[in-house]
């Protein structure tokens, strides 16, 4: 499992260089992975580890927004640094054009025609874009295509 090996290697480097921010973020990832492994009683596949990192990224984005609303810029900046660090472990994001093409293709494959079919399309497309596109963006794009009938 190359991704977890990379995280472990980076964790050791962070310990040696005494990079507390990186150390904390990597420990959170590894803790989440261990908890999930205990829950499912097996080692996680790479896509599952990516999903955990993606969830951590989503949490950071939400925290940044909440800290800014609360006037805590210092905490928001710390979260932003962790966010950047976590994003390094994600695969390259799909471009808007690539995502649009995948959405159109998936809509055709599942035979979706109305917004009522949104769930079917999302179920089919999310495994394909896992870690490479934000679920909210994908959902909005699918919804737009289904309502416009494009």
C-alpha cells in the first residue's frame, strides 16, 4: 500500500525535523485509518485511505469557514496549513472539462433523464472520481445536466 507507506515515511521525517503541524496532521490520518481498519476488520484499500484523507480535507474546509466566521484567523490559518499538507496525498484533481465529460458519460450509461435519477448517477460516478473531485461539485454538475436536459 504505497500511500500508507508514504504517510509513514513522512511521519518519521516530521518527527526528525520536529515539524509539529505535519506530525499532528499525519497522526490524525493514521488514527482515522486504524479506526476504520478496526471497524471493517481488515486492511484498507488505497481508495479507502483516499476517502479518509478526503474526509479530513472536508473537515478542514468546514473548520476554516467556522473559524473565520468566529473571527479566529489564527486557527483558520493553522487549518489551512494542514489542508495544504493533506492535499499533497490526494491524486491530481480532474479538470472541469474532464469532470463534465465523465458526468455526461455516466448520465448516458445509467439512462438518467430527470433530477429524480440523481441518486443513480451519483452512485455510479462517485467511485470513478473518488479523491479527484469534490462530491459537492460533482453533485451540482450532475444536477445541472439533469435539469437542463443537456
